[in-house]
């Protein structure tokens, strides 16, 4: 798969087969992702790669905590749930499409809650990635993490694997910190599921819409 093919084929997968991903394959992907650029080459990314018993315990403990303390949804670093247009509409369109495919009726809070909880099961992917960053760094370094994540997603796709980035993992971060022994000096930025897509799952037919380039690119000096 060349780069263009991988860019076009990558999409977020939210149902995985149980087939394991060999450690060597994960390392091969990380070997490529470590080539990602970063501001002043500081390479701020850190990633916890979880599988097997640790992955199972992380899932179990986060889900248990979520039941006992459902309001503990605040990220450790500033985030906002308030969105203005056009972002609100784009977010709602995605939600509508996704919940439609899963078969969750509008306003069914219990089903929404349950489905969102699938994030903490890595959508059944055998491997989960938890990205952390030193708290001393600023938002420019968060860009570096994003670039690193995209490298992982494309390298994975090119090897027949699928992914889903998961901001959901910056909720309930205190549990993740404890289970994975993440130092207090680091933020848990994001998670990612990694595995083989369950092609039979309706949720995986979702194709998230994209805006045309005219809506985001402002060209200067071309005439
Ligand atoms: C930083 C980031 C965080 C995301 N967090 C979540 C998440 O917590 N749960 C989820 O199901 N999808 C999550 N996504 C996936 C997005 O919803 C998805 O990328 C977007 O809708 C575009 O769809 P596509 O990835 O299929 O092209 C996240 C994506 C990114 C880049």
C-alpha cells in the first residue's frame, strides 16, 4: 500500500476481531512512527503499549471506576466540551451516523453511555496504546503527538491493521495512571485501539464526511 492508498483507506474502526497482534508487528509500526517530525526534534511522545493481562486489568478497572464515579470525566489538562459552529454540526452529524449504524435511538442515554464505554475496552482490539507527554511541555508538543499518532495509523493500515484514536482515554486518567504506573509528571493525552477490523460490524461501515478544500484553505498569491 503506498501512502496515498493508506491515507484513503484509513478510517476509525470501532469493532475489532480478537486476533492477536504480534509484538514484532507493533515494534515495526513504532520503528516507522519514531521517524515523525517534532518541533526542535524534541520527540515528546511516550506510548504505553498494552496487551494481554495488563490490557484486561486496565479495561476492568476503568470500567469499574466509571460506574462508581461517572462524573469523573475531566481531563487533567484544559479541554472544552463547548463547541461552536461549524464544529457542533460536524460532531452531531458523526454522532448521528455512528449511533444510527449501531442502532441506538436518539436520546437513549443508557445505550449512549454503554456504547461510549466501549472506548475503554479498546473496542475489543487486542492492543491498546496510551500516549503520554511531559507536563512541562506546551501545546506545540501536543501537535507532535498528533503527528506521531497519524504515523502509527498509516503504518498500521499499510500492514492490514486498523486503529481508532481515542480522546476518551483522557477521562478517568487517574485509573490509567495507576494501572500503567504513569509518572505524575506526565499527562495522559490520548489512547488508540490497534488490531484487525471486524468487517462484519455495521459500525465499521461508517465513513465520516469531510469538507471540501474551499472550506478550510485560504490561498494567497497564486494569481
Ligand atoms: C485526537 C482524536 C481523538 C479521538 N477520540 C475518539 C474517541 O474517544 N472515541 C472514538 O470512537 N473516536 C475518536 N476519534 C475518532 C474520530 O471520531 C474520527 O477520526 C473522525 O470522526 C473521522 O473519522 P475517520 O477517522 O473514520 O476518518 C478521535 C480522533 C482523533 C484524531
